[in-house]
C-alpha cells in the first residue's frame, strides 16, 4: 500500500509534459511485460496507469482503460470510478464499471458496486 501512496503523490505533481512521458513509458512497459508473459508485472503497470489517469483527471482515458483492465483486479477500477464520482461525473463512473464487466476474478464485487451506484442515480 505504501507503494500506491507514493505513486499517487508522484503522479499528482507531474507537469503536462511529464504526464505524456510517464504514460508512454508505462504503455511501452505494459506491452513488453505482456510479450514476455510477465503477467503480474504487467498488471502492476496497468494499475500504475490507472493511478496516473485518476490523479491527472484524464477522464477521456478512463473507459478504454477499464475495458482493457476488465475485472482482474478491483482496486484500480474503483480508483477510476471514485475519481469520476468525486468530480461530479457519476455517468462516467457507470461507464467505467460497464466497460470492465466481463467474467473475471472480481466480477461479482464490481457488478455489485455498479448496481449500487446505478440505483443511486
């Protein structure tokens, strides 16, 4: 958890040019790790990317990333959804959940969060 806190603080302080560089590095890293079948490390890089997008409020990237991440890990999906909600974008939070909801490890948990949010609107 300490690592996540560090990433959140680090990503918050990036300049627009630095965001572009970090995003590019993470994307390259994700692709390389998947090609080497290093699933755990690739998933961690995807989590880092979700934190970058959330901290920089890159809302246009939330849904495509949620679709890519699916339901393999719940925390990074909730980071995106909660960021959207905190910024008055409940519609976007719903879209994040809808994009990730395919059969997977945390499908039931994320579906429950989605239904709860949907019922609040």
